[in-house]
């Protein structure tokens, strides 16, 4: 018998498992709205033109070798990533108070940041929104933090439970870590307004709560890289500490390249130096050093003003297509007279719509219409096209009537 014969079958991941079920479905009309990956109007994955260009430049540069990067990754990439999220004129960057390390996309950045905190920060409790991206509680728990939730979403209004959020953060212990989605909250698509962010900032600073921003959608929500970073910049502008995990999966379409960054904003440059030294101790035994290709693509684009500009245009086109899918789906439901208020589809922000469909309705839509989404009723707007929207609207209509 195998020494592994007693091993239990683990459940599929709640998000990636949707794709597993989708792949098994032979129907020609099937639609996968589970995983958050951008698709063109033709339903195809998209490699940005500017990414192709950067790759050409890299391939044709004979000076490029495949040596190991330092533990902290590509220095140019780190500097440019910090500028991208904190703003080119950020005082924290000018004062060398930011420690940035290249990590394995957003997930890896969260993982390294939370293990750093578990080892080096006095408070182990991290508050995360209810609901949140399904991987958050797993990443933070395995890093050694203790996960608690703060109220975030109000199913009644399909909007922000701002009162509950403030109440829960008010009663968090002094110094607790708070995970904040920088923009385009996943799965709800509901973000605080700028005024609400300011109130959250004041409350958190008055209680010494430590902000940990997850920025997986910068530029992807509104189409503007600066607008989508406002929440983070508000916190950095007050001179206090914060962490930020960045991902280039969505905004540069570099999903499988696994390229992201973790920045820790400190109050002085000597602290930032020590923080970086500790980050290296976290990274070295985990994966030694990060991969070179994706970070080189990003650095090539970010440091060339022409390519940067081209990127912003392609990025805005993706954001605009998603916004137009919201409008088309909303109109299709209106047209069908589908019962209920569907205005949240056009109010919500970013890649996902939190439809409000329950798990029975989700199961029904997969079985009868071959439309796949996560059990919480979240659909990826980026996976839709003008061609698939009527089919989805028919399915939602049938599910709720
Ligand atoms: N945070 C959130 C909120 C996300 O939605 C995602 C992607 N689904 C990530 C982090 C990380 O993704 P990746 O590791 O692919 O950058």
C-alpha cells in the first residue's frame, strides 16, 4: 500500500474550481464568469500590444542574461512600482522611507507582507472585510496572523455598510492590522467614497491601526491609474506607516508571469532599511528570489514614457469595455422586465458584479444555462461580451422568476 493511501481528497478551490467545472461541460454555449481574467469581445485572453513590444525589446537585447535576481528582485521594477502606486511626487519615496520588494504577483506580496508582520509586528490580529477575496483568510492564517472580520457589505442596499465598518474598526484592539482593498473591492464591487476613505483614515490613525492595502486592480477600475490609487495615497500623505501589495496580473494582463510588489512605508529611512533586511529573511527560505521575465516587462514599460502612455490607453480600453458590459447587462435585464432592482450592476466598480443571486440560483444557472460563477453570485464582467450578455440575461431572468 502507498504511504500516502490515507490522504484525504481536498476540496477544489472555491474560485479556481469553477473553471474545473466549466472545462468539464461539453456545451457549446457555456460561459465562464468565475475567474477574474480579462477577455476580449471575442472571448479571448488579451496580451497587451505594449507588453508584446516590451518582450521584443527584451528578446533582442543581447546583454540580457538569465542570472538570479537579488532576493528583493529587480531594483528598477521596485522603484517604478512604488512610484506607480504612491505617485511620482510621493514624499515617502523622496525621503527613502519605502521598502519595496518584488514578489510573486499580488498573492505573493500579501503572503510575504503578512509573514513579515507575523514575525516582526507586535499585534497578530488582522481585520479583513466581510466578504473578501476567498484567498485572503487562507494567506493570512498560514502566515501566522489571526483573522477577524469587519462588516463591509450590506446585502439590503447592495452597498457599503459604512456604519458597521466604522463600528467594527472602532472596537478593534489598538495596533491591529486592517486589510483594505485599494479599489474595486473583490467580490462586491463596492468601494468607499473618498470622503468615507478619509473618515476611515482618521479612525485608523487615531487607534493606531496598521493599514495593509491590497491593490490588485489599479487602473482597471476607473481606467485611471491615479484615481484608483487615491485611497492608498491618502494614507501615505499623512506620514504614517502602511503596507501595499501590488499586482500586475490584471492591469498589465501579466497573470501567469506572477509579477507584483510589496511596499512597506515607514516613518524614517533607517527603519525602511531594517524592514527590507527582514523582508529578505522572509523571502529567502520561501523561494530564494523572484522570476526575472515579468518584472523586466513591467520595468521596460514603466521607464519609457511612450510605452507607459501606450499602456494607459490599453488599460483604459479594458476598463471601458468592462463598464460597457455593465451597462449592456443592466439594459438587457430591464428589457426582459426581470423582477428586482439591478442598478447595482452599473453602480459597482471593477472586474466583478456581486449579483445578489444565491447559491441555488447559481447552481440552476450552471445546470440549465451552462453559465459558471462563484457560489456567492459573483460574476466577472471581464468574461462577458455583447454576444454572451443576452444568454446571461435570460439565465438570470429564469433564475429569479
Ligand atoms: N487580491 C485580490 C482582491 C484579488 O482579486 C486578486 C486576484 N484575483 C489578488 C489579490 C491576487 O492575484 P494575483 O496573485 O494573481 O496577482
